[in-house]
DNA sequence: TTGAAAGCGTTACCAA
DNA sequence: TTGGTAACGCTTTCAA
C-alpha cells in the first residue's frame, strides 16, 4: 500500500495536521517535532499525494506553458527560459517546487482551448501563453473567456509575445514590439541600398505576422520605396523554401528577402543556396528571432525571465533596471531584442 | 462559486453518480439522461475538478515527458512527436484528453529526480524519459528506484533513447542503436578516404556519448586507422566551437570532424567557417540527430510514435510493419535512422 | 505548539 | 439503468 500522511503521523507520534504543517512550512512547529516528522517521512519514503493536496487546498503547483510549436527552437528557448525562471522562484507547498509543464498547441486554436481547459481542470497555479495569437474573432473571444475564468479561479495568467488580453482579464503581459522591430529591419536593408525586398511572411491570421508586416510597410512607405512581393506561409522551414521560389519567380531582381522568423529564414537560405545564390553576396536574408542556431550572437531571448510570483513581468536585460510593473500592465521589450537577427548586406552587382 | 458535479446533477435532476458516469463514458447511461446531463454541463459551464477526480480515481491524465534540453531542437521534435502520439490515443476520463507535459531537466540529475517525484506526486498516468542518461551509479540507482515506485503505483514508464531500465522495472523502451550508428558514420568517412578524424564528443558520463564513441572506435579499429583527437563537452553549439579549436590545435591536418549531435555540429561548422575553412571542401562534418535545421532530409525522428496505451512501443517507419512488442521488451531502431545526418565528403588536397 | 474534525469534489461499490 | 454513500488523502479552522 502507498504511504499516507496518516502513516507518517503515526510513526512520528503526532497528528496528521502537524505533519501537514511541517511539510508546508507555513506554520510554526517545534524544532524537535519537525525533526521527528521529517525523519518519519524519510524512513517511510513518503510522497505527498498531489491531487489530495490540491483538492484540499484548491490550488496546485502546476504551471502551464503553452507554446505554438515546441519543435521550433525559438519556443524551446522561450520555454526553457520560463521554466528555469519558474524553478528559481519555487516556494510552493508540499516540498517546494512548482511543476512547469510545456504544452504544445501546434498553433491550432482548438488545442489551445483544450489545454487551457485541462489546466483549468488541474487548478493550475499559472498559465503562460507564448507566441502570437490567432486573430480570428471567434477564437479570440473563446480564449478571452477561458482566460477570464482561469484568472477568476485564482490562476495567474501571463501573456508573452502576444497582445495583452482584450477585455479586462487580469493578466500580466510581456509584449514584443514586432512592428518597430520589423520597421528597423527594413530600414536597415534600405540603408544598405536595397530597393527590391521580398517578404516571406508568416500565417495570415497571426498577430505577429500582421504587426511585422505593418512595420515593414511603414518603413517602405517612409522611404518612398515600392513594396516588393509578399508570400504567406506557416512558421516553418519548408515555407521559407517555398516562399523563396515564389518570390524569385515574381521578381527575379530581388536583392533581399525578409523572413517571418529565423526558422523560415533558414529555409530561405537553403533555397537560395540550391539556386547557387550567395548569401549575402547575391541576396540578403533577414530573420527575426535571433536564434543561436541562426546567429552567433548570444540570444537575447534566452534571458527573458518570468518571475511568476511577482505582480508583474520583467523582461530580459531590463530586469535589473526596471521595477516589476503592477499586474495587468504591459511592459514592452525594446525593439532591439527583436531586430538582433538582421543579417542584411547589399547584393553584389 | 465554482460549479461542482453536484450542481450539474441537481440541474439535470439526476444523481452525482450519473453525471460522473456520463462524463467518463465508461458506464451505460440512457441516451435521454445523457443528453440532459450534457446540456446541464453546458449551461453551467462546468469544468471537472481534476484533483478531486484524480484523488478518487487514484490516477490522473497527466503524462510527463522528461527531456534533457528543451532548447535543443532535437528534443523539441521528439517531445512534439510524443505529444501528438499521446493526443491521438486520447481516451481518458473526464472529457477525454491526456495532458502531455514536457519537463526540462537540463541534463541535471537532481532535476530529473525532482520531476519524477513531482510526477509521482501527481499520480501521473505515464512518464516518458527521453535522451541519454547519466552513467553515475548513484544517480542510476536513485532513478531506478524512483521508476520502480512509479511503476508500482500504476504509472506507465517509457524509456526513449536510453538503455532499458536496469533491474526489473516494468518499462517499455525505445532504444536508438547509437553504437551501430556511430560505427556506420565513421565507416562512411573512412570509405571517403578520411584518415584523420577528430571527434567532438558529448559529456563524459552519458550513455549516448559512450555508445557513440565506442562505435566510432570500433570502426577505426576494424580499418586499422589510428584514433584522432577527441574532445568532450556538453551537447551545445558552443562546445562544438570550442571543440573545433581544440581539435585543430591537436591535429591541424584533420580532414573530418564528427560531432556528438547536430547542435554541436552547427557549432563545429561555425568555427570552421570562422577559420576560413570550407565545408566539406576543406573539412567534413558529421552529426547525429538528422535535424531539419541541419539537413534538408525529412527527419526520421519526427515520426517516432509512442502509443502509450499499447503494451509496447513502436518506432517510426516501422509502425505499420511491426506489431507492438510486449511491455518491457526492447525494440531497436535501425541504425539508418541515426546515421542519416552524415554529410561526410573528402577534404580537398 | 498541537490535536480533532469538518470539509474539498469525485469515483466506485452496493443496492434498488 | 440509476441512486445512495462510503471512501480518497490532505488542508484548515477551531479548540485546547
């Protein structure tokens, strides 16, 4: 049979209540008693029953991290950063640690909702949504409603890389300034003399896609440069390859291609190489995420920290300079963090 | 207040037991009753209380996936594959889905144990351990003991990419044949005429590191070729760069470098490029994981499937041809899947 | 500082 | 096919 708290109590010759108090460390307990209890725990190899604990306490130490695509290194890095940040702040019940669990939505709206329900069911301590969100009004409404219920039930909600929750969901938000980032990226290419720039954009209905595209167009408009061809596709390597073929078909004179993210950028590079084109000798490529895989720079994003026990959210390098913002407020990560990935260089003529 | 099963029962004018039965779908319930219950659930926006359910049923629908480094695309792909395989077989209680959660151990033994305890505490339905394991006897014993307790408590244990559990832990295992893979990789390079091959190995005390190195040496010995320099380091891009510097310092005449995995291989490539060396013109590089990031081939590993509700484990392309093996038995993935990443080409002289 | 006991929301067994 | 009702193992007042 599995060992229960009562067994420990019996062995330590105290009441179950005392054992619970020792384990949670929230209550004063005599040192000698504590020691006796801990020894009993050890001797019996006792492991707290999570469900029972969560049921009684009406909360669990689960923290859900929803990502769009766990196979994408970008999300891997983000998830990893979040997970270690969560681990650091561990101070929960029954032995301490929070269980940070990453859930892969695959970008599918229904899976996002499913996972949110599952986490709601588990009475998760917190939920972090990472990456751009779908802009479909119906899905947005459903998500918002779900988040509202979660928050209502005591689950902390953190939005990371997507716009702050519509309505009045009490969520902390970590926002990447995609628009400014894209603008700077394009300005950079323009400054290098590029005038024919192709754009391998992300999926049509994503916030990240739209914001980045808007920033791109702003820069072009400001410089009076006509917009080049744009192709949409998922955030995958393969769509970078497909997009490149399409873009070059539409304008063989392209001197630069902007990719919707680094994974796509790698696909673009592969396609260019297949065609015998030199990078950046022949065509420049610019990405977004600044992955170590794509760049040699230390990835700024790996330093994103999400101290869930704070009332707000702090971001990356700013952590030491910025005070936590009150819950619900938004802190914007400087565009530099997003622009970092740029590798634009003029085409050889 | 939050809606409970009793509320639903009251609204549907049935007993709590009936509601439970409808929700779990394990018991026969009259169609009309079921409908009434489901409507009540909908109207009240009822969400099952996971902890309560898990407490009563003595099991949860949580499936833990432990990976060594979630920021490594290799594990991202593996986790993604596992997660979708788990989703497909979903048939659990209280609405169906299992909650696949990936836990990042960072390769740290104590975090591995911590997560296992956390999952044990949650009464997880299954636990999947992915990636090579530490060979330290103490840690191995601790892990084995922990896995034994988990299995004992009804948690299914799956080992993926690490040797089958020592002792008699009833675990399903999916084993990669690292030794044969490495042997083939080296044979390939030898066949291309390479005689001075450097080896950027993984961390010293990992099973994957040792097995791959052994295979490598087997091939060299069989061909009567002396072993080149070997450098150990973590499975990270940076260690590929460091290793390259060291390897070239030890033998500037190297014509090929084998990396411990694709992430490391990317670091090796970066370092070679920094030195103005052409790949594979000047130096060949060979990796292991066959990531799409590193190669253009479709990654065999993304097709790894882990049907947790089967008694055994099936692997990748074999799925249609192979019957599930009985629990506890081992099925070996053909070395081809591992060798795929090879990109060896003779050095220009 | 410690103990007693009342829940927490489901499940599952036993009747009906 | 449905209802009644003990568990399930822990947390948390309320007393002592």
